[in-house]
C-alpha cells in the first residue's frame, strides 16, 4: 500500500464532519502505515466504492 499512489489526477477538496474518534483512528492508522491521511482516506473510499457499485447505479436493482 505504501508504494502505490492512489490520490492521482485532478484533486478536489471534500470537507466532512465525522466523529472525533474516527478522525483520531484514521490519523493513527496513517501514521502507522507511513502514508498521508489523504492517501489513507482515498484508499478506504475507493475500497468502499468498489464494494458498493449499487450506490452509483452501476448494477441492476433487485426487486
């Protein structure tokens, strides 16, 4: 994960309010992984996105 670059191309800022303990955990994880917080968040969101294609209407809805 450290050698891969996930946050490439045009960048745009996203400001969100999330629980303090989640922020602290993400910061700790980024530090332990030796990568910037931005990079860790992009990896996490891309994994979530790939697991939930239905939220982008990329799969047929089931009845």
